[in-house]
C-alpha cells in the first residue's frame, strides 16, 4: 500500500482568495514546490482535498474548477511534482443550488475525500498525512486515520476544541511541515 500527503489547497498551498476560479490569480506559496518535491522523492503520493462551497452557493459552476486543477498541476509539474489526484467537495448545507445544498460525507471536517482517495489509490492512511491551515482539515485527517499537520498561517479563526481536532504537529510553513514529516519517518 502507498503512503500519501493530502493537501488542503486554499491557505495551505496557495494564498486564499475566496471563491477564486481564475487560474491567472493562482500562485503557490514560495516554499511549496521544493518541499512537495522532497516529500514526493521520499515516496509520498500527493493529493489535493478541497472544500469548494462556491459551487453550492451558485458563485461558479462545478466545471469552472477544472482550469484551477490544471493550473495547480502545471505549476507543480514545472518542478517535477506530480499530483496523483484532486478530490473536492462542492456541497454546503447552506447552499443555494439545490443539487449541492446538502450535508455530505465529503465536506471537511468529514473524512470522505481522504477515504475515497485511499480507496481509489490503495493508500495506507496510517502512514499518510493531512496538511491544512485550519482545524477542519486536521479533523478530517484524524478521522480518516492519518497523522496531521496544521500550517498556522493565521487562517484558523475559531480554534474550536473537540474530538479529532488536535494536530500531530503545528508549524508555520510548508518547509517546516516537510521537515517534520521526513524526520518523523526517519
């Protein structure tokens, strides 16, 4: 079975521009490319797991996400990083588009996207990591059976305690996350 890194997108890999689907406005944080490459070299498969409530809110069609994933893949591929998959949740219980306005098992903090990726790609979740910038990311990873890293970029505003909301590590950058994970597996 494979080990993986599950990445939150907005606020973790890229600056969070709310509900952005314009590929030209997507850029990676400076330390993303080199450190994803380090993790890939260490044998971790790379996945994005992202809530995309803008679809449920009617701010953009689901098809508008395809150029976003393509842009991210292109940016990462330019330094040899291969994305093994992108999983996203278009749902939100407060949405305005009936088809997507619902509670689901995939919207983080639910673990559904990670579980689906693990099933699709033979991922050993106990050897894998979820990395995100808010505690809902941490909770999703912990509930899926992963270890977790919170990249504290100041995006978590609620800090609500609860089951499964304690990360394995708290760091300030993707470089620190990669260092922690690689040291952990030495």
